[in-house]
């Protein structure tokens, strides 16, 4: 059973009450069907209200859910013939980034993504999905290979941000991020990017320059973690939920700002409730966009990507006392 988030506790209590009544009815041979039906109806009503009116902070909890599907989960469900490739040929093999060759609906592709761990030991090995420069350079090595052999590139974004330690800085963290941005902008193959959990700061952007940037319904995408922003803005990291709301990091906000192209729906309660169903929706969405991009030439793909990022953002300017919006 999936772990419950704090805001889901009322649902958990109702579900426990329903199970207790069922057990009591079976043990005592009592007909409690009417009471159980009443509680089940209340459960459905509460679940609908809860999940349709989630705050930014609550969506952030779902985006970070410990059982939320990772890049390797989506690779397992979406692609066939996956062969993982390792190392950046410069320093080492950063486990926070995974990638390799695969087939999507029979089409050869290169797939790359951030990888969080499944437990504490795995998370430590993978730096909680925060890439070092060697992870980003591994991703770039695979993308260059894909560009050389004319394979579409698909990236899965799920990181709090690039690793902030001194070792990463010593090995050129900023340069690795900047180089990925520059190189991805110029590749002559289709690039599809999917934000599946957290899209945090430069670590996310380093795999996020695509012709199409897609985002799961309960994912978040931000210039920094809400905790970091809260520390900067309010001098108080405990106000992360407040900072998250001000930053407008949820999929619906990001879509309105033009940063992403489409929101991919999730099962009620989050992608972890039904990984196979979520992966199937992601797969069909990827196939649809890949078919649309397949008709473009290499030059047109580069221009399409350039135009997409030039259009991002909304602003207000003042001219002779009048407010104008663009």
C-alpha cells in the first residue's frame, strides 16, 4: 500500500474505519453493509474534494513522494530493449543520472534521466537524484551519440537540483550545466523532456532543453527548491510551502507561463497509485509528439527548439502611464 502524505490522513482514517467495519461484520456475522456504503460514499466525496483542491505545498508532497515512479520505472514500462550505458569518459559514473539505448514503439531512441533511490542506501549512492558534473557529462555524451546516429532523445527530469557539494564545484558543475544547455540547443534530432517529479534548478535544466517539454500533473518545476527560496526570501526554511505558492511551480502555473507544452494526467492521488497506467499515458504522449516532430528537418528541429524557448515567459511593461502585457 502506498504511504500516505500528511494531507491525506483524513482519507487514511476513513479507510481504516471501513476496514474495521468489514472485519467486525465478518467476525460477528453482522450486516453492516449500509454503514460501510455510507462511509465509502463519504470516502469518495472526500477524495474528490481533497485531490481536486490541492494546494501548491500538497502537490509538492506528491512530487516528492518516496514511492513516486522514477526514471528507471518509466523505462521499464515504456521502452523495450533498454541497454544502460555508463560513465562520462572523463571522471566516473554518476548514479544520479541513468541513460542508454532503447526502443519506443519500435523506434530506436536514447533515453536519459535523473534517478532517485528506492531506499536510504540507494538514495545515498544516487545522491538523492542530484547529479554531479560527471552525471551531466554522461548525459551529454549519450546525447551526442544520439545526434550522430540520428536517434531521438528523451529525457526524464526528477531532481531537487544539481549536487551542491564542494567536490561537484571543483569538477566544474556550472560549466557542465552551461555546456549541456548550449549543446542541446543545437542537436538536429527531436528532443522530448518530461518532468516526472521535481524539476529543480540547473540540474533539471541541464536535461531540459527540448522541442517539447512535458510535465506530469503533480510534478513541480522551479528555479530553486522552495526550502532554499524560503531561506532567502523569508530567512525561514519552514515557510517552504508559502514560498512554493509564490514561486508558481505547479504544472498548471508552468503551462500558463509557456514553459511546458502539455500536462500529462496522473491517477487520482498521484502516479505512485498506478505506475503502469501513468507510464502508459506518458508513452502515448511521447509517441504523439515524436510523430509530430518526425516530419521536421534537422534545421527545422533546431529552429523549433529556439523559437520555443524565445517565447517563454510573461511580463508587464509601463509606457506613458499605461500598463501593457506581453
